[in-house]
C-alpha cells in the first residue's frame, strides 16, 4: 500500500484540494480553502518526490 501525499496546491490548513473543499470543520473551527504558502508548496513537492523514489 502506498502512502497518500498531499497535493502541493492543497489547502494551507488541511491539504485538501481546492475543488470539492467547501467549508471544512475541525479542531480549529471552520475554514474555506486557503492558498498554501510557498514554503508549504516546496515541502509538499519534496515529500512527493521522496515518496516516488521509494516505490
């Protein structure tokens, strides 16, 4: 089984893709999709590349 990686452009707070995000509720309250920071995008891309190399 492969571990699912977060889309680099997923929500800043939860990682869910913009399409179909809607309003999410969690321990920090409700939120709508928010653009990830450049640091989050880079970290998510690096994690995705690392996961691809392991398979």
